[in-house]
């Protein structure tokens, strides 16, 4: 029998926590951990005052999403960790529907079915790992990665793979990178349409960054994921098509230099 933990990274999400924590507690997990990433809206105080059964980790400074998640996972005692964003409302049978998948020791993660997102289909093409949202149906599918906002992970494999890489801070593509690394290591990620959550996406990031900043962060991190995971012929092909992209779209030199700076830092 698996022991289960829930980890919720939180930043200025008191209104979401007020709405969603009662549903999280109804899951019946063995423990719930909230990582308050130096919120300024009294999210931590709200949890301390109202939810004594929740373990609260407080950051004294804003360390951003990947580090918050890693800190939460490090504090867990469970075998299977349910990672939920603060703006995720899980179905009450989520744990019941998810755990049977982990009977297969090769399953690293189960990514959940959201209202507008299913499984991730990835294909290396013209120097890039292109991805799309797989068709929604009633079948279980392998997914290229598991969502960093709504998925369950096998803790021992999370530790073996090293969790989220802080190089992707403040966030975006850290889950893409982890899924890529897991697949290269021979592990599997699945999407199950019966494992359902409601997710209002990107609320914290949209409040913290401008649309232009978010776009540059996404492009930078997409590049970093390629540079981390590609080798040999595929890496050479990627570099060739990256130069073509910069020639056709000179503005792409900005996230490219951002990625180089982060990679070399």
C-alpha cells in the first residue's frame, strides 16, 4: 500500500487556497504540505490559523516555483507525491483513480486530466522537440511529460532524477525537462482521463510578470531544455535550425542570449 503526500507550492494565492484546500483535504492523503514562497497576501498566516493538519514551509524570500516544489518534495514522507498548483481543485476520487498505475514500477508519473489539457505528444522535428496536446478520449495514453501543476510522481524516482532543475526558475518547462529526462532513463508517464482536476492556469505568473517577460522566459527555458537533453546528431541539427530561426526572426536572439547567460552562469 502506497503512502501519499500532497505538495502545493503557493505564492500570493490565499483566495485559491481558501477555495481549494477543503477539496484537497477530502482526498484523504496521508499528509498535505504547502510551501509558501514568501507571499505578501498572508497566505501562510491563513493556513496556520485555519489548517493545523497541514504542514507549512515558509520561504523568507521568493525562490520561485522549481525550488518551492523541490523543497516541498524534500519534506514529504510519502511514496507517491501529488503535486497540485494552488489554483487546482481535485476530484474527490483522484487518489483512488491514480494509485493503481504505480503498480507498474516503470511508471514515474501520472499526469491528470484538466478541462482544456490532456496528454502531451512530443516529436523531434527540424531540430526542435515539438509538442501538442493529445486528443481527449476515454483511453489511457503515454505522455511526454507530467504537468508541474497537476500530476502524481513516484518519490524514489523523483529523487533519483533530481526533481525540477532550478535553472528554469522562475518557471516554465521544468516539467517538460523532467519528463524528457525520465523517458531517457527508461521510465513512463501516463495520462488517465479518469484522474480529473479543475485548473485555472498561470494565475500567479500573470500577476508577477508582463506578457512580454513571460514570453521571453518561455522561449529561454524551451531552449535550455533542448540544450540539456539533446546530444550528438540531434543537438547538431538543433543548432543548425536555431541559426535559421534567428536569421528569419532576429528578435529570437534575445531569448537565445538569455539562455546562454543562464546556462553559463
